[in-house]
């Protein structure tokens, strides 16, 4: 499948600095209603490097839930190959 337009997502936070997954899902649902082909979660605009592994997986799951079936690509690079493989496996397990 060839992708034409993927939306690189930001990872919103609330006024206390916590993940705002509801805000993320509202944004994804709004964008899913457009002609976009899919989403990129946790790219450079998604503040990937500032999130703990558990938070990264929560972002992936929340994005998938709101994507209305559109493809979601997730950044899973890490400082070690082992960590990247673990994150990739977890992201694949999330859908």
C-alpha cells in the first residue's frame, strides 16, 4: 500500500505536564475525518524522546483507537537495538 499523506502528530500535555490522551484522540478523530491516509505517532513532533516507554505505548494505543481504521505508523527507534525491538514488538501488539 502506498501512502500519500500521513499526519505527523504532536503529543499534547495538560497544564500539569501530563499526557493529554483525550486531546490526542480528539485531534486524531478530527483528522481521520479528512482525506488523510494515516498518521505518524511519536515522530520528532511527537516528543518521543521525552516520553517513558509506557507513555509511548499509551500514545500508540490512543492513536489507534481514534484513527478510524486508518494506518498508524509509530516511531520505535531507541538507543539500543534491544530497546527498539522491544518497542516495535509492543507497538505491533497494540495494532
